[in-house]
């Protein structure tokens, strides 16, 4: 039996139920930790709103919740202009999810959940040492969307990953890196590849790689 929700039905739902329902509809999303600093405290936050924006220049977008209450990650990004994105491994999704707890501004989520801050010589924001795939970004654009969420677009300045997960054509095998994904607000998943195809062209049969 199909369950139907009208817009009126959706508006009448309890807040938490509605949040879980609508958040699940966009399907599987990347599990990513955002590393920031205010110059004294290193902060870490789990997000599932990372999107590819462009390859030349290399741009990654991220949607953040409204800044109606104190949000250390967004505040640090606005203040410093730099942040890191770190893939979450299926081996430590519990630690990653724990960063969503509301710690005090002067308390580091790195310390609280047992992950390790790592710095490069040329970048000010902290990476997650345990993450296999890490990106250092500089804010390229920032704006507010119609529902008061905020879109941050960052330009990749540094990129780190194991050499053996990058194919000769540049494809990064994130499954080999055991990158986790998220559905809804709090469900974590591993992945299994179904197929990888050749570049699609009209009237040309697809081939599997």
C-alpha cells in the first residue's frame, strides 16, 4: 500500500518526524567531517550536505544549518576562511556521529570523540589524521538560501589520499577507502559497487569498466 503525504499533511507532522522523513528522501549522502579552528580550539562536525560544484577550478559546496544559534563550525569558517573536509571511514562512524553533540565552544570535538587533529605546513585548519581522503579548502563564495540555510563553496587548496585508490584516469575509489555514507539524520552505511560504465554516447552501447 502506498502512503501519500500532501503538503498540508507534511506541515502538520511533528517536527522530529518531519525532519527524519524529509532528510531521508534525498537518498544516500556522503559522510564528511568538517575541520575548523578559531585559532585556539580545533573543532570537528559531521555533515552530509557536501556536493560537487566544479572541477576547474576545483570547487566543493556545503550547506550549513541556519546560524540562528551558535554554530562553531560555520563561525570558524566565516572568521578564518579555511576549513577541511575529511571522509568518514566505516571503521569509526560512531566517533564521527558523536561530533554532532553540542559541546562547549572551547571544547574540542577531536579530544571529546578520540580523533586526531593533523596539520600540514601550509594550511591552518585541522585535518582528521584517521581519514584516508582529506581536502583543505579556502572559502570561494558564501551566501544564504531561501530557508536561511547557508551555502559555503570552497576551492580545494590541498588534497591527500592513498596513491593506490586513484585509477589511471583519475577516478578515486572511495569504496576501497571504506568511505561511509549517511541516510536520513543518523543512519550510516557501507557501500558495494554495482557497476562502473564507460562514457555514455548516443547510439553507442555501454561497456563496463
